[in-house]
C-alpha cells in the first residue's frame, strides 16, 4: 500500500474517532466528575486537533509528517489499552474501543514499514551512486547538485515518488519546483486512473 494512502486513512480515522469521542464526552459530562471530564476532554481534543492537522498536511508533501504519525500511533495505542482495561468492566465498550482504534493502529504499523522501506531504498541508492549528498562534510551547493542529479535519474526511470523526495530537498531551484509540480500532477493522475478502474470493476 502506498505511503500517501496510509497517511490519508490514518488521518481520516483520527478526525472521525476524535469527533465521536468528543460528542460522547460532552454528553456524559454531567455524570462524570470535573477532573475526569477535564482530562477526557483535553485528551480527546488533542487527538482530534492532531488528526485535523495531519489531514491538512497530508497534501503538503514538502513538510515532514513522521512525527505527527508517531504521536497518532501513541494515541491509538493508549486508546487500545483503555479498551483492554474496559473489557473487564464493560466488555462491549472495551471491545468497541479495540476494534475502532485497532484499525488506525494497524495502518500505523503499515505506514512505518513503508516509510522505513522508502528511506532504506533512498539510502541504498545514494550509496550505490556513491553520492553522499547529505553528509555534513560535503559543501551545501554540492549536496543540492547531487540531489538534483539523483532526482533526474529517478524521473527518467519513472520512480516518481522517489524523484519527488529528492527534488523537495532543493525547493529553491526553479527547475526543481517545476519538476515537483509535474510529478505531483502525474501522481494525482495515477490516483484518478486507479479510482476509475475500481469504479469500472464495481460497475461490471
């Protein structure tokens, strides 16, 4: 599964589940103590806001998002632990928590695996070309040139996601900006084509 797809799924789940939890927390505010209510609201709001921020930034490819997804993964883990605890008190609610938050938790694992594989592939490529583009001993201008060269090679091989990653490291180069826009259009077109194929399959 593509990294961008898992990012969107995790973000949508965070926003949806955060909104549902906030509604339930508000409904039950009368029955809960002020301390428990305040803690629940703050925790739920943090989860919801984090989900919204992540959803907004998913399309901003130049902004690193790994930190946000690690935080969401921690939140999902805590909610699953809450579900496991509730299994001994209110089994139905506990099971619901585990199922609902288990889905984004599982996609979180998929995301980290894909992210690691992508980074590993990039690292291997840099070593293969003996282009130590991001080592501090190399001049900044030389790093930019080497990143641009690798990006062009990926572009020729139609490895668009990897090419995009390289060009994003040199956003102040006019040519790089044009390449980024071109690659983004290609990736969007790909997603549309895949969606149309799925629609055609369903129609059949």
